């Protein structure tokens, strides 16, 4: 079933036409990836669909009753609201219904007039049905379940939401959308700031999502694992493709080549016809002139094909001025903390010439901090660095803090390389698509992707032999990412890169280092090799490594202790299960009482109606008690598992 139709949509900001003639169709249950270069209008299109922006023309048609959920790139939580309260706001309409139900119950307990009781009973029955459908009896447990499923700990529920990290805010926004149960999810860069564990969860959830999805993302690995269709925004128009990102790429190339061949063939036909017409006219005879005019009329009726155009792509390469020695960098016993918070300790890394290393680890573990220690911006608490011979270090900062906001693009680069001629600087910037008056734009007016291209220009011109890259693919469009990967592939120096881009890691890395609180673990190969190794290690867990260095007596005691803990956990799990059943039974009793109260006959006898209302209140109190016992049982189980 078609749930969304976009026809001839266009949108401009001043003289900048972003969307020129967008046409798109979305079926129910489809998962559509929206791709294209930075600035092509992907986020603008989502905002139009979400009602945040108005189109200049065209139409958007949604299936009747469609509920849309929209997640922006940057989610801003309410000031002063806790994590739980931020999600609780989803149910404000439910709370309003509950207040009306309480008022009706109180009114029914007081009224003795039969007709009035019947009228109130009908109203109560309708309201009760709507309340149940809106999860009025289960909203609290649903919030707990979604937060837990998205990795929030119970102690975070009462934390101020605006103090969460970027990745946590993204997950909180997703939680809010899930509770709203939209028919169509609109997600703008949902993978930004998520660590690998969160990315894996999000991919699995969206792959099983029952509604439809339109997602803007530059994460090609994510698009491969989630999307069933791809729509590309190119020069203001939309092209739809079947399949995921990997299937879209060859289809895109094939379509472009077919159109180019058709255009070239038509150009040859037109040129041949024009040559024949010119030759006929040169005879200057009445018969030949009539023939020329006839051919001209036929030529005018031909529908001229436009020359296929593709977006301009960045083109550059990294070079090194000199070679390093075999040993490039040795990190010994690094540790770093901020106040009482220890990021990492006991970090030992040896990097040799030609290594291509991806540094992984959960958000907040200190990967960027480690790079900042290496460049001298921060000092480690303990440990030291030993540099090899002839090492020239280049650093790419994901925050672009080294760029001066008030400088122009040209001055930012030229001031860093004053010995170059202006033509040389502009030529380098041209490789990164800064042409004409673009080079006079102030840095503060640039997008994240444009700032990234300025930083890459400077990095390319430095010609360093060791590149320290902090999330280099953030804010780059997919074509630019692939060009960056090609440039790194041809680089003869050494690379240490922090990245969550799994596709990027697969392209460049020959070694993966995983940073943890107690040091670094090394894996040979790229991201897929690292994942395969983790799966193999998980398969070897049949023999508990804690017993490997114990005596038989010690191992027997430890196993007995673990068995008793397991039995205790089993009993606690049964208690949780019993509490869940008690909640279920209480909810069923309430439903039965509501069904009774929804029958008109009961209001014929005011005493029975009043008794039914009192019984309903008792059942509700019992349900609240069951919920409390359920939460207590879950907390006891969690404490047992953690200990």
C-alpha cells in the first residue's frame, strides 16, 4: 500500500534552489535510505515531510491517519526535565484522559438519576477504551522497558536529560519516538555519535520495525544492513533504487552510463542531420532547399535529451615529504583521568611504519583524548611517548577547533602556508570544490562538511608521514568518504584513526586497537576481521578462563559459589515472573470491571453502579501494588546479577 507520494516538490532559499523537481513514492513497511552530497536537500526534504518547513511548490500526500515520528540531527531536551520525565511527556494526552475518567467515576458514585448514570456510563466506556488503546495502564512499564532496551541504567532515569552526551540524547530521542509508535519514522543522521554497540542495536531494531522508514545517513554499513530501497537526491531531483546501498551503487553507475550513451547517440544524430541540411542548402536549388526545410522540421520535433550531469566530487591524494624509520611511535603506560573519572590506564601501543590502525572503543572511553595527548594538547597523568626518526605528524580534529571562524577559506589555508602562491592555494582548494568566490566565504558560515574539506586541504598540503585522524568521515558525504578512502589507500605513510565508520574501517585498516579502561587490545585485520575474531572468542567461552590458573580445590569452591549465585538468580527470576503475572492478572481484572461498567444495565440500579465504581478503585490500587512488587523484584534481580 502506498503511504506517501511526493510530486514535483521544489524548495529554494533565496536564489539557492535546493529541491527542483522531487518525485517519490513510499510503500508501507519500506525502509528508504535518502542519500546525496552535502547540501543537496536531504534534511530539508525530511523537514518538509515532518511539517517543519514549507515547500515552495509541489505536493506531499500521506495516507489517511498516518502518524509521523521525526528525529532531527540534534535533539534538544527540555531544560530541567529528567530522562524519565522527558519520555513521560509522550503520555500527557493519556494523563488528561485519566483525569476525566476519575472525574466521571466520582460523578457516577454520586448520581442517582438512572438516565444520567446511563449517559455517564456510555461516556466512561468510550473514554476507558481510548485510554487502554493509548497504553494508559502500561505507560510506566513501557518507559522502563524502552529505556532499558536502549542501554540506559536505572540510576540515569532521574538524571537531567539536557546533561546527557550526544549519543545518549540520540538514544533518548529514539526512545521517545518508539513510545509514540509512529507509522512513518523520519530519521536524520541517527548514527551520529553512537558507539558500535548502539549502532548494532539500532540496526537490529530498524530492520524489524513494523512501520515505514525514511533515513538520512552517510553510514554506508548502516544503509547496507537496514534499507530495502535507496533514493538519491541529485541536482534537485530524486532517483529511486531497489535494494540497499551496495546494490544501489552499481545501478547508479549503470543508469548514468545508459543516459550518457543515449545523449551521445542523439548528439551524433543531430550533428549528422545538421550536416545534411547544410549540404542541401549549399546546392541552392529549390528542390534541395525544400528537402533541407523538411529535414529541419523533423529535427525540430526531436525531443532533445539533456546531457547527464553528476555532482562534482572531491579529488586529492596524500603524500609524504620523507620516510620515517621502522619504529614510528611507542606509547608506554599511558593513563588519563578527569577528577575522579578514570578514562583509561595501562595503555601501551607500538606503531611501525606503514601501519594502518583503527582505534575503537565505547563513547567516553577517551579515544579523542588519547590523540590529544599525542599531539601535546593534553598531558597524560602517567606514561610517556617515544617518537621514531623523521616523524612528521598531521592531525585531523573532528571538532575543527583549529579553524579560525573569522578568516576566509583562502586566508585560513594561505596563512598556514605563506610561501605558496595564491594560485597554488586556490588550486589546492579547488581539489576540495572551493572555486570562484567560495574561497572568500568566512569559516563561520561553512557547514560541517565544508569545514572538514578545509581541514583536509591543510592536511594534504602539510605532506606529513604520520596521520592522526579523529573521526575523519564525520560530516562528509558518501562520495567524499570514498575519495578519502582512495587517498588513504595510496598513502605511503602511517595512519592511526579514531572512527565509528565501519565501512571506512574495512577500507583502510590492517589492524584494530580496542581501547578500554585497563588498556588496549589488538586485533589484526579490518572491522569484519575484528568482528569475526570476537565471535570466535565468544564461542570459546565454554571453559571459564577464571578457572584456568586455579587449583582443583579453588576451582571447585568457585564453581560452587557460582552455582549458588545462579540458583539465587533463578529464584529471583521466578519472583519477577510471578510479579509480572500478578500485574497481568490485575490488568485483566480491571478490563473485566471496565467491561461491566460499560454496560448500560448496571446504571439502572444506582447502588450497583456505585459499588462497581468502588470496586474499580480497589482494583486500581491493587494494580499499583503489583507494579511496585514487580519493580522491587526486578531491582533485586539486577543487584544479584551485578554482584
